[in-house]
């Protein structure tokens, strides 16, 4: 610390230069979404390095079994290798099929149980093959690389979204370090890439380029669906949100969760953007069309903005409140008439590539369907009930995946009772319904499978944080309890999946 004096006619002023001057820079760095993503990448980089330096091979991530690798001799690069480490059961796990597709996309079908189903998640293995330049020896490494980068990218998108909402970006660690995503990294599975594109799509839906928000969000959702079809829940719900439009009045801004950063204005983000849908495809306040109001009061338009801009903003979407003037809510049919074009575009762009690709698979492989064992069940929790009497894995599933999901479902219902009709609430409840309540016995029988499948539930719950914060202290405590239960098994998986 240094000091000096300035003398003048009014006396002497002492000027002190403190060594604490860099603190604002450090504070900004700690609040940056990039720092959160870097922390996630660093944790996984250390684990991957430790795994490989203790005698394991990169292709051990795929958990290959001898049963399928010896099923055919159609491929020159998919073959039994006595130097490889194979799954002791001989069956292996789902990541081996991504590995086969990345090695030989044309002939991998001869080494699978359900070819049309396995090929349906095409983006991850094809991306790894492209990065490997088609070199079979590099494919095991690029499979790891793609998932590692996807975990960092998904965390970055979610952390940036949370910060724009006035919450701490560090809450995104629950997504980045969720045990289900670690398992997917460890076993060369498709969840990290699929849900990274979902997180990016949600960010673009709310905060993307003003004139093309819906389009860019739809393209991101489309990539997510091509990586993993279960992510289609999100574009379907967000398209419905655009279609029906906000139907309730504005609500007060959310109270920050523990570790929050205050309002978006205090975080340096300014006021939240506005947009909507009107004639000619222009958007009018349709960011969250199940009724999300502004989280901060609207600011007066600057010169060149205002109603004309809102009426001609292309297909963007934002953080808008009422689809009305003077507090009068538009009728539901008027909302449909005004918003069907962007809703159709979002759903079409997000799902059309997958539908076309499935038609190609049907023509090539003779089937495009999902095996009946993997379909949701109509009777609630039937997939778990048929496994009675439950052994250790089922009990662990109830504790680590079902219980926290049901706690968040209770918060979502509470929010609905409080008239918080929001797109994030719909996404959470639909994910819980499909991947918790209606989960099939095929996934319910294995803790590894259920941890992976419920990734969408965790992501949707994090997207509901601004809404849960409005429920007061009980809502925040219940979510924190759910988060603690979700994240608790991470150390166990990291230490036991060698």
C-alpha cells in the first residue's frame, strides 16, 4: 500500500492506493459463467487424467462386451482385440454402440441389439468420427473429448441463463456435476451432448439475437434431438409456450436464492429484453408462453424502439409479460391466431430433421421404432412396482432420483396454485411424468440407467429456479434439499466406476 499528499488552498488531501484494488476484477471473474464452466471442465479433466494414468485405455470408456463385438465379421475395424479390456459380463453397455457407429457407420448395424434404435442417436458418434478424421485409433479419444466439451458448454449456457435471471451462475454446477452426466461421460453416452444443446436452446430462446431467437433456439433443439431423442420434450413444450401466449398478469421479481446476485440490473445485465408475436411472424411478448410475466418492470423505450419495433422484430422472443395493452389479457384464440407461425417454426425446425432421419432409417434398416421395453408405461411407477421386492439398486433409485424429483414436482404444483403458469414449470412436470412416473422397467432396474434418464428433470428444475424463488424460504429450502440429494452420489460414482 502506497500513500501520497496533494496540497491546495483548502488543505491537504491524502491519497491512498490500496493493494485491495483488484477485488472488483476478482469478483467479476467469480461471477462469470465462464468460470463455472471452467470449474466443471477442470474437475472432469482431473478425473479423466487419473483414469487413464492408472492403467486404463481410452476405449474402456465405451464398456465394450465380447457378445456384440463377436456378433459379426462385416467390419474390418470392429473386431475382437485380445489387448482390449472387455466388460466381465460379456454384454457391455450402451456406449459400445456409439463406439461402433463412430468406427464404421455403415457396418455397425451388424453389431447391435436394436440397430434402428441405436442409430437414432447419431450426432454424438458422427461428431466423434469427424473429429477423429475417420482414424479408428483416435475415435476413443474423440468420444471422450466431445462429451467433455459438451459438459462445459452446457454448463456455460445454463450459467449464463441463470445470471441473466439474477441468480448465481454457480447454481449451474448442479447440472455440470450431476452424477447422471458423469456416468454418461464415463460410458461414452449421448446425454452430455444432447442436453448441452437443450441448455443452449433455452438460452437462445430467451436471450438470443433479437430478430432470430426462435430460429436459433429451434436449430439448437434440433441438434439436441439428433443426439438424444428424449430431449424433444423441451422443444415441444416451448413451441406450446409460443402458441398459447402469456395468459396471466405480471408478477413481482423473484427473490434471489442463497448465493444469488440480486436483480439482473445489479448484475450488470440491464433490463430484460422484450419481444412478441404479431402478424407477419413478428413476436409480441412470447418468451414463456404458459404465462411468464416480467421479472422486472418494463423500461421506457429508447428512441427508435417501442411499439413499432415490437411489432416488427421478426421471430425473436424475450422476457415479455402480458400479450395485451393496459393490463387486459388477450383471449386465448387471439393468442393462437397471432402466434401459430413461430410456434410451428420452432416445432418444425426442431423435430423435422429427426423425423426425416428416422424415415431414412426405416428405409435402410426396415425399422425406425423404439423397442417396446424402452417405451413409457401408462400406470404410474409401474416400471418400479414390477421389480418388487426391491433390492439395493431400486432403493438407491428411490432415494437419489425419485425423491428429489417428486419434491420438485411438489414445488411446481405449488407454483401453479400461485398462478405461476410458466413454460419452465411445464417442462419440469412433463420430464418428471415421462422419466420418473412412467419410466419403464428396463431403465428402472439399473441405477446407472435411471441416473442418466433423469438428466432432463435436473435441467428443467434448474430452469424453474426463478419461479421457485418466488415461493419464499420454504421453496428455496426444498429445492436445496433436492439439489443436495441429486449431487450427493457424485463422489461414489467417481470412486467406483474404475
